[in-house]
C-alpha cells in the first residue's frame, strides 16, 4: 500500500497493533499507557489526554549523508541509527549498522524533523470555507477558556502536504489573534489520525495564545467596546491577570475554565505565546509579565524584535518570526529581512515560523532566506546553526526539546532525509520518519493522503 487514505486510520492501526485499545507500539520502550496521560494536570481534572500511538517502524540506518543534528553540529559522511521509535546513535561512518535496514544517503542531507511553532492547520483547514473557520472565538476580547484542539479537523489536507513538502513532524496549533487572550494551543505529531487525541504530542505542555496591537483593538473597537486602543488592550490584560491571580491564590475547587488556563500559566505549566509586532509593545508585555508573575515564552511575528534583542535575551524570550513578511499593516511596517540575523547577533533565540498553510511547506527555504539576509549585511551564520531555527529552537519554545528537535540518542526518531542541502530552494524531503516509522517516501510515493485532498490528480486513491 503506497498511499493511505486518512479514513483507513482504524484499519491501519488494527493491522499494526491488533486493536487500538491494546496497541503498545510506542516507539521508545515506554508503554502506551505511560505516554497517554494528561497533557497538563489541573488538580487531576484534565480529561482531554493524548491517545497518540506511534506507527510501527523498522530498525533503520541512514548512512553516508551530511548530518545537521539541529544543535549546531555538522557531520560529513554521517550515520544515524533509528530503532524502537528512538534515535540510537548519531556519528560517523564507524558506527556499526549490523541489524539495521541501510538507507544510502550519499550526496544527501539528514536533519531532525522540522517543527512549526505557529500553525492554524486543522482550525483553518482547506477547503477554505466558512464552515471550517474555527480559529478565532471573536465574541469577547478574553477567551482563555477555549482550546484550539477542540476545533482541529484531523482530515485537513494541509497536514499531509506539510509532511511531504516540508518535512514537518510536529507543529503547534494556535487560536487566532482576534483576542487579547485567544485560548490554549495544542502541539501535534504530524501523523494521520481519526481524532485530534490520536495526534496530540505525548507530554507536550499547552500554550496560551495572547495578542497585542492592532487586531484586538480593531475587532472590538469596531463594535464600540473596550479595547479600542492600545491602552485599552493593556487595561483589559492587566485586570484579567489580576482576577486570575485571585483565583489561583484562592479556592480552585470551584471550577472556572478561563481561570484554570491562566492559573496554569501562573503555575508555570502552560507556556505563553504572544502575537506582537512592535518592539515597544513587546517591552510593555514583558513589564506586565513581571508585574503579574508569569513568563513570556515567545513573541510571535515580532517583526521589530531586532530593536530589542538584548531585552529578549535577558528575559529568555524566543522570537518566532517570518523571514521577510512585513509592511502589510502599520504595526508591521518597520520589519526588515535582517531581523533573524540581528537577533542571533544579540545572542537571542530565533525561531522561523509559518502562520500559513503554504509557508509551512517551505520553512527550510524561509530559514535560508533569513540566513541570506544576514550574510548580505556581514553576519555569516553557519548552515548547521540555521537548521536549529526550525528544529531545536522551536522545540525549546514549545517545551518539547527533551523529546525532539535534535538528533540525539534517546530522543524521538523524528528525522528527514533531504535530496540535497535543505537550505537550497532546489531541495525537498525524500523520506520522513516520525517515531522511527517511515511516513513519507518520495521514491515509492508512500504518503498519507486526506480524503479531502483537492487538485492533486491521482491522490486520494489506495494502490
């Protein structure tokens, strides 16, 4: 079977594991039960756990390729060993490959699976019709009670296109940016699933999507209500956090979904991902975070982050940015293509994100564009480091770096074999493994395909 329709997920799991409930192929020596507990515990009250089960794979040795490990190391004529869903070893040609299926990577490149920290796949899926637009609960400026995972449509063809065209093995699905508090994000493994629970990255923390600037004040100011200005944004933000602190410091037995999310942030269990463009507003948000007792994990879009690289470094905040999207609204006018390079020069954390169903298929090219912009101004950043902008740095900002994001023994075997240098516009994924299972193979046309895939002649059938 070269192609797999998502509607056959149940049959596939039954063949692989006997039955879904009994499936124990976890890809790492850890029982399925141990990997499917609550994502974030709120006094044991989180019923929405992950039922993710890794697809079964074979012991595989990638040999002869140039390896970028995601942590800044380059290995020529390298060897990467995968077994039981984990990376066993990464090294040179001296590593023994006895007992492994050998994949010849001569002239090719190996990287960790690519990770997109900012996606709306499943919440704004294709076909792009109003009935599927579930990313913004634009009914109130503060909606921390909503969870992105409750809108994810697993059959979005964007997932499989991101896998095949972009080597995406994990991604964070965020609510939209209409609201100051948009709700919880969810991190997914990019595998076909009947339900979102079957895709949820085991052990990944939730995020809280926040937004500042033009979007909230435009959406709600146009309705004649607060916030209609940036000072209104900050006032609503601060009062919401004050109310959340009162809840967090009091009796949590009386459940409140919005305050449970905010208390999770204050407890350090839920990570804050803040949509913000202007440097001055990012500085204000950092002041607010100190006042209210929480930490900003990453500013997203952050087109003016280059102006405050030192401040972001000192506060341990990542900037999840585009390579060169800017100028499309007033708060984005002072964006520059050199943003990533200047942040790196300031020793601040850089992540390249997509926020787009097409851009997610080319994060490698976006990273290369940001690298080239830096080179033109005299900031030369090695290829091996740039790969970390779309792998390990993203994993760190999503709270999953201990499990994925780099090629290290013991981590999940999320791996991409590229047919050329991944930072070349001419290169694309040749094979993609998730937890050591071969999920995409361009040579044999092995790939999962959604029943809703459009415009791709021949796709959607089973051969």
